[in-house]
């Protein structure tokens, strides 16, 4: 699946899930602009690292990756574990996705 978005003159960012590589890939034109790496189980997707190329920073690539990944998780009925600080911060700023966040059920502590 592909998602493209253009906002206020921003570049057209295309995002695809590349499960064989374990990541979402954002492209501007034919160039790889950023990635959001994950590990997936049948119930959950854990985002471990998000990276945007230096030449593409500040152009909405990371946010577009995060939104597309969260929309996919919702569509697939997956919980989201945000190990990656970027994804965790993005989720904090977008409460409309709070229902996706994985919360451990265990009450065990040290």
C-alpha cells in the first residue's frame, strides 16, 4: 500500500510498508528519505528506530512515516510498542492514537 501527502507546498511523500526489510519507507520522488524500523508479532508492532536522511529533515518525513504506520496498525488491529523515542514522542503529541499504545498487563515490579 502507498500513501502520499502534500501539505502547503511540502514535497509529495510516499510511504510503503516493506515487511521483508522490517520497516516503513518514505520516499520523495525516487529517493529514500526516511525509515521506521519495526518488529511485528500477530498482536503487536514494536517500533525500534526511525531515521530521516539529513537532506530531508524538517520536511514532515518522520511525521508522515509515523502517521502511516499508526493508521496501518489500527487497520490491522495491532497494538503499538514505541521503543523508538521519535515514535513515542509523536504518539504523545497525537492523542487520537493513544488507543493503539501497548500497555503491559503485568503488575510485577522489583
